[in-house]
C-alpha cells in the first residue's frame, strides 16, 4: 500500500488490468521515473505523468506515441510513470512534469489545497465506479443499501467518492450502512461473503469478476438517471504551464485525442501497440484480458456531444457542491478555476 491511498487507486483505475500489474521494469521509450522534467518555455518537449506503473490503462498514450501523432505535432513526449511512493501531483507542482493523468475529483481536491491545477481534458465522460454485488443479491438499487456491509479500499479516491454519491442518491449516509475498508481485495471479500457488495470499476473490477467466473452486477446511483456528481479521469496542468506553454498543451491534447479515438476504433490494435510498454502483455491470456477491459471502457469514454475530452460545466458544478457537502474539500473551489476546455482541439 502506498503512503497516499488515492495514488494506489489511480494506478488501477480506468483501463487497468490487475493481472498486468507485474513487477517487471517498463520497456520501450517511457521516461525513467527519477528523471528530470521538461525543457524551457519554448521547448517542444513535454513530460506526462501516468502514475506509477505501466498498464493497458494508458493505451491511448501508447497508441499516440507509436502512431507518431506526437511527433507529427512537433512534440517530444516523455511518458513518465511515477515511483511507488510518489505524490500524485508532486512532480507537476515542482515542474518535473507538464501534464498529469488524474481524476477530476482529485484535481478539485488539489485546488482546495491551493495547488493551481486545471483539468484540461476529461477522458472518462461516465464515472466508472459502481457497487458490485452478487447476481442473486437482494440489493437492486441504492434504496436497498440500508444495514448492509459495503467494502471499499479505503476512505479515499474514486471508489470512496462513488460510495458517498451512491448513498446520497438514496438519501443515505455512511451511518446507514457498515463501511468496511478492505484494501484492494474486492474479489476475495465478496467471494468470501465478508461484505454484501464492493465498490469497484465497471471496466476493470467487473471484468475481473467475470473472468474469475464470479457473477456480479453493478448498482449505480438512482438520482433521476443522472450520472454521479463526480468527474472521472482526465489530464491536468498547472496554470503556470498553461500560461507559458499553452500552444504545446493544445498540440499534445489534439495528438492524444487521436490516440483515444484510435483506441476506441481499434481496441485490438491498441493492445498490440501497448505490448512495448506493458510487462507481460505479449502473453495471449493477458492480451485477451486487456482487450476485454478496453471494450468495457469505450462506452465510458464516448461523449454525447461527440467531443472527446469535453469538460461538462454542469457536472463540475454538481461535483463542487457535492464534495463541499461531503466534507471532501478543505476550502471552496470555483469551477471557473478548476477546468478549461480552451485547450481541446
């Protein structure tokens, strides 16, 4: 377990496959985690923080690199995987990174802590977290949660935020259920009947349950069909970087969105292009697992507007209010300062 629990969660969110989290060293052209940051104000080099371990989660970036999209944009992009004990925003705030992959909710928390980080692209248009319960469970909606034992890794990160949103959608709180902190042992906890349901990612944990032949279904918020008041994974940069290197950030986002679209259109090829970066991905079984996760992710990435990376102002406003009410922000955050769509292609 890392010092910062949300950092550990970030490493397995989204497109991650737990079976790929091997201890092997990263191969290919990703930057050494201990290396320095980017060049000066006019440099075309950008360092991008992708958390501490390479995995299929980051396929769009690997695709953009392998397809030459960054090079075509005139950029030299270093994909920097963080060390295991590294703070999520540490390298960004110190100038060693120019862009970081993080949750919109995590970036809002950073804003509340006076860290001037702006979300410039939301990659997950649908929040990927849900409560996973056995298919024969008596829990069919958030209204059925009262008195049940619910497992979540800890009081941090997307799974915890998602739990709070799920409870609130039924006018419940953590006082109405028993919350059990189980670390990252969702399968063992649910299969062993230590909990009645576990918070997990529908495009990762749910896929792993299926591959383990443990039938589960997802229970999501019931607030009028709306998505949870939370913003998922995206890309953030400091205000200083945006002021000094806005042109490069625009080029980077345009090239990255090409990688995202390619991953949506050709997930099988995305897995193949990621082999260079992800340990053990040459194994056919791991390739199949990775492909399953990518296919489960595509519905989360697609947007109603059709614009990849779009930050929805209404969702950000709902999240600011929700996180304030839940005591997740040390200070109020203005959404005008929290995100910007100005750098999207």
